[in-house]
C-alpha cells in the first residue's frame, strides 16, 4: 500500500513528523497551497504532487476542499478526509472548540513561521492588520506541535503587531499520530471494502448481463465489465465455436500466442501484470479473455479472484445468448415447417383441428373447412358443427374416443361424414392431448383426412413452458434496479429515471424538483452502535421517505448515507414544503436498540427545481447538493432551497 497524504502546507511539517515517528515507509506527504477556499483547490493543482508509485491518495482539509468533485480518469483511488475544522489535524475537537468559543484566532507553527506573508495574502500590511483581527478575535492561540523552532519569538512579534494577547498551548504530535494511525488502519480496511464494492458493482452489472439475448452484445458487455473493474490497457476476447477459436488473426501476435497456450482455467500474462481467463460452460470453452497491464497490478491476485467469481455468470450469459439464438432459429424453422405443413395439408387434403378444453374454443385449419363442407366465412368452429356432419351411427364412437383423449389416450379411428349435398365420405381421424401447464386443462389436437387404408397419417406437436425463465428475467431486472440494503432505487436506476423526467419536462413542459438528503453525524452512529444499527437507520430513513412522500416520488440511494428524491410535477414551493415535512418526520423516527433507549437521528436536505439554465440532471442534482452543503454547514437538521441560477450569493 503506497499512500500519499495531501494537505494544506500549514500542516505539512506536523504530518511529515508524525509519519516519520511511526516509521511508515509506504506513506508520503505532499502539500498544496493554502487559500481558505478562495478559489478551492483543483485536481490540476494536485496532480503534480503524486508519484508513479502512488496507489492510494488521501486529501485532508476542510475549506480548501469545498467544491472539489470526483477525481479525473486515471487517478488512483482517492479518499477525501473533510474535517470539521482544519485544526483537528493537530488537536482534539474539545480543545479547538473551547479556544474558538472564547474568541481565539488559532495558529499553527508553520503558519506562524511565515506570518507576514500570510497577512499580505489576506490583503493586510502590518500597520493596518490590527483593526481587522480585533473585529472577530480576542486573543491569539498557538497550538504548538514542536515541529518548528523559535515559535515563541514569532508569536510575541505577531502579538505586538496585532495588539492581541497570545497564548501558547504545547499539544505535541500525539493527537496527529493517533489520527494518522486510525486513518491508516481504515485505509487497509478500505482495500477489502473496495473489493467488496467491486463485487457488488459486478453483481449489479451481471444482473443486466444475464438478460442479453445476443451473443455479440453479451461479449461487449463482458468486455465493458472487465474494463470497469480492472482498467486494463489491453483487453482481448476470443470467441470459441465447438472448441475452435475464431478470428485469432485479428489479435496482436503475442496475445494470440498466449491465448493458444492457455491450458487451464486461468494463467498470468507474460508481463505478469494481467491474466488470461477461460469462459466455459461445463466442459465447453465459449471464449478466452486476456486482460493485461492492469491499472493497479499490485492487486492482481484480488482482481483474479473477482474475475474467477464472475466468470461463471459470464459463461452463463454467453450460453444463454447461444441458446436463445438456437431457439430463434428453431422457431423460424418451425414457422417454415408450419407453412410447409399448411401447404402439405392442402395438397394431401389433410385437415387439422385443436380444442382448448379450458375455454371450449375450437380452431380449424382451412383444409378442415373444405373436408367438412363448410365455407370458412359462414361457419364458426364448434363441437356441434363438427358432430353435425358425422354420420349418426358413428357419432357416439367418435365422441368416446375424443373423451378418452382428455385422459391422455391417443386415438386413431375411421368414421363417416355426410356433406351438406348428401354425399357420404369416409375420413380418418387422429388425435392426442397436449399439456400447457399444471394449472390448465389439456388441449386436444387432431387431424382428419379422406382415407385410403394404405396411407397412414401422423401429427407431431411441440409446446415450451417459459414461465421460469420469465420469472428469472423479472427478478434479475428488479435486482439490477434496487439498492440491496434499503430496497429503494440504486444510483444508476435513479439517474436513469431522473434523466427521463428531465427530458419529459423539456419536451412537454411542466415542473420537476429533486431533494438531496444526508443523515447528520451518521459516522458517529456507526462508531457508537455498530454498522448493523447504521444499516437499520438507513432502512428507517427510506421507510419514512415512502410514508411521507407521494407514490410517484422516486427515492434513490446515491451512496453511503446520501439519498436523493425525484419529485415529478413539483415546483419549488411544494418541493420545499415536502422536504420540511420529511425532515420533521425523520426527527420523530426511532431506531430500537437492545437494552438501550431508542436511537433518534436527523437529516439535512437540499432542494432544487429544474430551470432552463440546468444543462442536465447532473446540473440539477449539483445545485441540490450545494443546498444540502449549506444546510449541513449552517447547523444541520434543516432544509435549504438552491438559489435560482444567476442569483446573488
């Protein structure tokens, strides 16, 4: 684990000293320029601070990180450690709060070492700085970590310049070392958490993969899945038919050679920075996938385990796609056979009939009408119409054979029919039962033809029950759309529905709003009561949302304790009122605990309503997220509406 800690330069000496004291050789410290959030730090500014060996990044701070979004593509995993106060890097919350409550302006040794430069950056010279500081500070307090020498003299100089009393509190590095030790332990745990998250993402993706019915689409989806999970620089898939690789000539020579040489289920690539994986159904090889030059080769063993875990489902998707193709080919062959059968029936004067015992519905083929002497437009198929043309002496015998067919007995008899003109013909009737499911009575099918005793006739029927497959498709689709813990929409499905709603409003008019929710102090719930209680709290929040909001409002979990609500046909005022009702309902909610008083919790909510300046759903959610940020940092447990685009701040 090679970790880079990025922090404001005013705290870099403390972090470097703490890392050195712990003897962590796999942790480095880099500093960005402090600016108190104006403008916020940018990814372009942070990128040069990383080395090629960096496997994980932790950015520590508070104000400087406001407005810093997701990292650009190609960055290693990033963790933003946003503190309540920057000074919590060197001192505990209680000490910092006490100092700030008594009107102290807090200092660190690195800041104090260059205090004149800092005053100039704030727009003050020594001569005019005193009035500004007297407006909000009663004293200067130095949290002395002992990493910078001569701080006492500099503190005295600043105290005289600003005409403020000064206090030096020797805090040492114990708090910083403890903070970093806990963070490093969490990072090690997060590696396993990320692996679990990758597995969850893979299962979510595989739910959609299993529904694909075209093999090429399934192969494309598998390649997309492996790119998403492992970010390889080289990815090749070779399709196998009857054990023979297809289109190997289209691959680079080294890839073809490695794929041809694979003898087991997997192997490391020649570069040792990737793997080859066999996609197989039982003993049949369906394809071989080569993923090489992984973005993080240090994790190749974990990546391989994950790839082996999803390989079976990938094979099942390919197998299902091939089965579906064969089934469609069989259906097309069956349709051709049915057309040929109808033509053959006309040539052979063979009529076909089918009786649905449940509905008493009877169907006749065109040739059946001709044999019985009826015009298709003038007669409706029925038992009465059928038995009416049978010779009276044969009716009872024919009826007995048809009734026996309901018990599963095939019949083959000859009987006479009397045509409307009075002529008598001898026909041969063959029939049998077909079963359509346990909850339905059987259908009976049969044929009749004018007979020559030397010419036999035979009918073959095929029925397929696809109930189980349809239920599986429905279940997989639900799992692909639902957050596994809370049962609400997952992030991808929520964004899909929200994008559709924005497009609908753009085209047809109307209004729509979104809410962004975040549980207050949720980390403390997990820390004090455990993750099981934390999970129950998230479930309770979704229950309250569903009970408080309308049926047409969509609740989605975007990640962790962050949720969003899509409110179709809802303007700004109604959205704010709904959010306030929801906030009040949350405050009244309790999570029962064993042998303890029930847990109460609150939520902060930001609202935003779609307006013409919103480019897409991401813009709308971004405004709601900014309003949520204002709600949290103005006291929490409150609702804040996003300002209209273009409004003053």
